[in-house]
C-alpha cells in the first residue's frame, strides 16, 4: 500500500497567497520615526511584497543569494520576510544593536549581495560599509525624507515593478528562506539557515492553542526585534492567520510602548523580560505621579523569552489582568522549543503552583525532542532535581552552521544539538533552566545556579534588577557576587536580602558572598542581561 496524499512542498509562498486572497481587508499598522501611524491592508501588503520580489529579480537576484536587512519592526521589513524568499533569495537579518565592525564581519561572512536599510540607520551602515561591499544598497524611506544620492529608493523600486506579472522562483521545500547569526558570546557568531519546510512547520506548531494561541482576531504587538531569531517566528504566524499587526518601529522605551497600547490595545505581545520589567516599573510609577495616564490592556497575553522570567514579574502583570507566558529556545531552534502553559494535570494545583510552573521554561512543544545529559553524555533522570545539558533535535532545529564544520562541541555523535544550557526536567516534562554552562558557579565542589539567585533577588521589594556572577575564592574556588539595581528611594540591606533568600530555600553556603549596587544591569544586543560586562567590571 502507498499513501494517496498530494506531494506538495511546504512553502512560505502559500502563506503569502493566503494572506492576500483571504485576509485582504485586515490591517498592518506601523509606527514611524515621528510616532505617527501608517496603515496598510493585507491586500496592499500582498501586492507590495510581490512587487519587492519582482524588483529583486529585476536587479538580478539569483536563487540562494542573500539579501540583508538592517531595519526596525515595520511593514517593509515584513515585506522582506516574504518577498526575498519569493524571489528565490535568502533574507539575512542584521542585528542593528551590534557593534558596526561585527555587523560588517557578519555581512561579509554571509556574502550578502544586496542590503535593504532604513534611512534612519544609514549612519550605522556607513560605519561598516568598508567591511563589505554590497552590490546594491536599497534605502527604505522610513522617516519620509528623500533617499540620498548613490542609493536605490525602496519605494521607487516597488513602484517600477510588476506584482501581477511576478512568478515565484521555483523551489524545493528544503531550499533556504532566511538566516540569522547567533549572539557570538563565545567566539565569532555563526549563521543558522532556515528552510521553507522548517519555517512552515515552526509556524504551525507556534499557532497551536497551548503555544502562541495566535488567532485571526488577535492584535499582535511584536516588541521582539525582527532581527532577533526571526522575531520568534511570529510574523509568519500573523500572516498565516491574517492577524492585525501593530509594529512599534524604533520606539521601544516603556513610555512609548504604553502610549502605543492606549491607541492600539494589543491582545498578544512578545518581548524579552527586561522590556516587560521596565514597562511594569514605568506603569506603577505613573500610578502615583500621573494617575490615569495609562491603562494596561487587561486580558492581553504576552509571550516572554530570551532569558528566565522571574516569578515576581509574572505575578506583577497578573495583578493587572495580563498573562505572561514563558517560552525557551534559541536561534538554532527557530526558536520555539518549549512553552509553559496550563496543563490538565495541574488544573486543581492552586495559584502558587500555577505561578511556580509559569516561571519555568515549560514543556517541549510538538515535533521537538529534548533530553538532558551529564558531562559523560548520559541522560539524567527526569526528577526535577538532576541537572544536565539541554540537548535538542527536531525538523526545525539546525543540524549545522553556515559554512562551519560540524563539531562535537555543538552536536552529539547521534545528531542532537548541544545548547549549552543547564536545566532540570520533572516527571511532567517541565524544563527549568538553571544556567548557561559558563554561568554556573562551582563553590566547594557544589554547583550554585545564578539564575535561581537572580529570580529570588528580583522578588524582593527593594530590587529592580539583579545579576549574579562568580568571583574567585581561595578556599571555595568560586563564590557568588550579586550585582543589584535598587528601586528609587531604596538602600542596600545585605542582611535583609540574606534573610529573603534563606526564606526562598537557599542554604547559607549558596548566599552571595557580597553585593554590589549598580545603576542597571548591562544588556546584550537582544536585551538580555550581559554578564560578560559585569565580569569586566568585577573581574574574576
């Protein structure tokens, strides 16, 4: 017997066609640099995206060639998400928050042929232009100003193209569609290349009810940058479902986001924990200083990832009727690998247990396998106590890096991705990330989780932010140093913090050796706490 199903390739082009034909009247909203809002229908978006693909082909783009983007979150960047692969190219999102030299190195390593760049980011482009010669630099007039001489005008290219006569580049579902580079915290960044197949599968998994629960009636606010792991894949899901999208543009400060929420209240948002931490602090401060200035979008669901989400932050938003849902993943996993959601087995477990579970990385999503292994490569028990390195495999997990030999440091002999994250997993398959391997603190032969200490410290009413690093100790090898940013009007009380941590179950030997007050915890280019900078300030 043979199966009777049609053998049609999974393709992003299908999602684009679906959006243009079924959801033509739905809206995409973009916030411009001057904070005005511009609106496009999905019908307009469909034609503009096909015009972009046609224009790229007219410029000579060949199958598999890279088109880089250096853009904020807006409608034109979404056009690139689908228009570049529709033309047969590979969209390569450049991280605008990296140092200029690193951006130039990444563009050269990827061999990017063309660049689409926001006009307001041209000063950044000029800082690395000498490191890689793009054949054509296409400027999107985000600010509305004329495009400078020597550059191609994005809008003019679209106006001169033929969206009706455009034909999709022939492709296989395993052909590349986009690429992102890893953060490069150890060594040079490495390229991860996604395919039509992997992206469509990731989108289908993400839209499940226990994952993103993305519906066509949602209003999506993607605060996560579109250059960060493909904005967690959410743009593909929004286009597939025809959901209204509200792009914040370059305005990501808490005040700006709260202002935008008053005009376009979201039902679903996404961003890293530091974004939501600053937002709740700004909102609560305004409740005293400027009562009534803002209303929280009660009922909103927010997907949070990129680093561990403190339980105290989840509880703070819950008081305003907002659910923070945590997920875990990385550039190499597309990025969705686990998500924390309400399990039937825990329906009657109580509020405290629900919050405790919500602060975990969650359960593996469908199509993703996860195992935890010790230093000898043996799988550890799923008892919620035994730590091991998180290893992952699945149809949208990378099996190699762009033009980098496969090494045992990143991939096991039987083909699993070694993530470098350390975690425990319990009988219900809830993953709790305890640290990165490089961030664990080994004191007197015992491991201390810096993440657990940080989450507990940020639950103290005097602490705004906390990051814990290791410092050398002649007796114990390493001891924890807690770097804390205090809330306004608070002072450091080490004894009170020690008592607080003890009440949270930490033994005396696990408590920080000392505390350092800092203005704020340094951030990486994707908004995560940057412990490398703290180690430079407080060297080992």
